[in-house]
């Protein structure tokens, strides 16, 4: 019963998948395909890019 209620909440009035549901499913698929190392690597890259962005703005 709980699973059915969850599915009903994640569908809009037309019975289509909501943006929230699509994002959740996509995140689960990415996690299953790539694993922890993938997230560590993209997190590191994002942090480096953000630090560079801050340095570039400070030097203006």
C-alpha cells in the first residue's frame, strides 16, 4: 500500500512523471552506473573550478 501511495504522489494529474521523480530516478541510475569514485572526482573538479572562479573575481 505505501509503495502505491508513493507512486501516486510522484505523478502529476496527467499520470506523467514529475520533475522530482525523474530527477530521483536519474540520480539512482547514475549512482548505480558510476559509484562513489565518480562523485568524489566530480566533487573535486567542481571545488577546483569554484576556487578558480573566486580567484578570478578577486583579481578584478
